[in-house]
């Protein structure tokens, strides 16, 4: 079966993997001239289903809790399984109780354990929440590695190619994110910074709770950190605003003053594609299967959505199952 995947974001790359693994002959068309610049490129890379459950529905946890295993199996060495640390300034300590009450998979830790986990944060926070089952990866490295792996296994990539002008395929997987023609989608703008702070090391993502602006720092290689991310109901991909920049830098500085000496290596903006209920969908329309609405859970949920899309493609001769899937859990998951 010849399958065209539209879009080389995390949805398209993972779908291509699952399709190729089932024997499809896969071509990916990506309208940009390389892997970068899309929402996936701007992501923090947190595989944090329990933290996300604080503000997300149960399917996000159900669909996401195996994501780290998937990434680990497909790209060995890319996943760091060191958990997530959730902290708050003492004036916002109530936020920790609220956060803890809205999810599971965590334990309370005191100042000493915070120092054991993150020596550079010794003495800075009295207590926090530790989510030991969570993981993270560097999205850009993961996407580049997946691209290489797919290309090496025979998946054809066409960069700078608009999928709508490509013909000769049995099926299409629409992974175009915000560019998909779906009136239900809205954009949630996320601004981020990449900081280089040679004087500080963190082993895991650190989330700093705040009543209005919960933010996080996700460690990358060589003392680089992704500071993210704003959540603004907007389709704008314009430059990071001064206000957002100040808020992100304030949060980083509150976690550790060494971030005051950091270099701002990059500022970036991604627009998260979201359905009204903030849950993703895999939907079948004729010969096209669409994966979309990954919202703030692209790396977390793409593996499950990719598997489902591939099953839909290969089970498409079974109309009863298809109806079940599109009208039932798979549609709303
Ligand atoms: C700042 C920020 C931080 C985030 N942090 C996390 C995180 O820590 N963990 C997590 O799991 N998720 C995170 N997310 C969410 C995640 O990034 C998104 O859910 C995910 O990137 C959506 O992926 P996608 O493949 O659907 O869309 P995209 O990444 O936007 O990819 C769609 C692709 O389709 C291409 N395309 C469009 N039209 C066409 C066409 N006609 N032909 C060919 N190609 C086309 C586009 O160029 C694009 O490359 C974050 C998002 C942002 C913005």
C-alpha cells in the first residue's frame, strides 16, 4: 500500500514509522524546506502524563503513559527517565497542594530530597512534588533521528513539497497541524526561549507553579534549557513579546539566579493545534486519515495516535470496526 503522509511534525513522523512498520510504502511531503519551524520543533519534549493530567482529561494520561517506552524503543538513548520536579515559590505554596490534588503519580519531597535530586537547587525550595514515572527528550534531536531512521528504512521525504499536489497514493495521512482544513481547530500560541546557563545543571524538567503563569525549564545538552511556554489563544506566529520574555525569564530566575547570567540563544513561537475539548483525534474521511489536535501533548500522544492511524489504514476493509473507532473512544481520545 502506498501512503502519503502530509507534514513532518511529530504526528507525521510517528505515523510514518507505524505505517512503515506495518509494511506500507510511505512518502512524507513537508511544505517547509526542512524539519524545523513547526510546532513540534518548539516543544519542550516533556513526556509528562501525570503532570499534564492536572489540567487535562483522563485520556491524556491513558494514551500518554506508554509514550516514553515508545520513544525509547524507536530511538534508544533519546529518552531521559528522571521524572519531573514541580516547585513553587513560598508565596505560591498553595499551588502545590492544588496541583497535587488534581493528579496522581507523585510524592511530596522536602528540601533535602530536592537537593538530592537537583543539587543546584539546594536550599531554594522547602518542598515540592516529584513525579518519578515521567521522562523527557530533546524534540529536535528526536525528530532528526526519526527522520534519519525513516529515510534509512526507505521512507521517501519530499521537503518543500505541498502534499495537495502529490498524487498516486492509496491513502493519505493528514498531519498538517494548524494548516489542516478543519474549522474546529484553534491555535494556542506557545512562546519559548532556549537559554544557555553554564553555571547550572538540572537533570529533569522543573515546573514552577504560579497562579497565572505556570512555566517550566526543560534541560537540554551542554547546559542548554528550554524555558516555556506561554499559552495564548492566538494563531499568531509573530515574535515573542517583551511581556512573555519577561515572564519566562522571571520564572527561570526564580528557579535559580544563575539564569540571570544565561545567554538567550533562541526565542521561538509555536502554535499548538487544539480542538475545543483539547483532546486529539484520529479521524477517517474516505481515503484520508487525519491526526490532529495534539495541543500541548504532541510528543506525549503522537505514538498512540500514530498506532491508531496505522490500524485504521490497515483495517479499512472492516467498516464496522472503523465506525466503532471513529464514533467511539478513538475519535474522542
Ligand atoms: C512552546 C511549545 C511547547 C510544547 N511542549 C510540549 C511538550 O513538552 N510535550 C509535548 O508532548 N508536547 C508539547 N508541545 C505540543 C506539541 O509541540 C504539538 O502538539 C505538536 O507539535 C503538534 O504536532 P503536529 O505534527 O500535529 O503539528 P506540526 O508540528 O505543526 O507539524 C505539521 C506539519 O505539517 C506541515 N504542513 C502543513 N501543510 C502542509 C502541506 N500542504 N503539505 C505538506 N506539509 C504541510 C507543516 O509545515 C508542519 O511541519 C508544545 C508545543 C509548543 C508550541
